C-alpha cells in the first residue's frame, strides 16, 4: 500500500512529469499498468500507454531473439526519447 511502490495508492497523480507506460499482454501487472496510465491522464498528467501484444513479462530483454519484442521496444524507446526532448 506504500505509494512509492504502488503509485495508484498516492493521494494525487496531478502535476507529475510525463509518463510512458509499457505493458505486456501476458503480464500479471498489465491491468495495473493500464490503470496507472488512465489514472495519470484522469488527474491531468500526460501519459501514454503502449501495449505489447503477445508479449510476456520481461520482454524488454528479449529483443535480441524476438522481432516482435524488438519492434515494441523500439517503439517504446522512440516515444520515451521524444517525450524527454519535449516532442510528446
């Protein structure tokens, strides 16, 4: 229940920096990630949710072997870079 570990437990998600939330289709935390992105948006903070269709938990480490994982990873890192450069 600690908001540092479970950000949906915080009192307010307003005025936070932009967030790119990436989830895998087959991850027990997928729904929590989607809920976090939605809650940020509802609180007026900018967020983008990138879904990894067919991906499993930890797929960020699988790009070397999986073209599908590599594609999602490339898209996510491109978006993160754009957001950091203020091109969100």
